[in-house]
C-alpha cells in the first residue's frame, strides 16, 4: 500500500480523473476510525472501499489530486 496515497486520503484530498469522472475520497466521518472507509465514485455511482482497497484502485487508475464537481478539492 502506498503510504503517500493513504495519507492524502486521510488528509481529505480528493483523488480523481475529471475526464473519466472517477473519484476516490475519504469522508470526514471516517477520520480517526480504526478501519476507515473511502468512497469510490464513477459516473455518479458510489461504492464503499476499505482504505487499502482505495489506495490500490487509485494506483491502478492513476488517480491524482483534483477538484470534485461537487466537493471541490477537499472531501471535508
């Protein structure tokens, strides 16, 4: 697991690809929890992922910090 990507998600950074409308972020309510969950959003569909799964998906999709169409640059 990439520690840098995990720390970005924990800091509220939204990782995504505006062209493909794919985003991964951690809601503020998950900060500090023992097993934090992230949200993967694609074309308006949302799916919950464990942090490790979210990091691996972000690496595979090559998602970078970006601005979400609703939330902006930060998830909280």
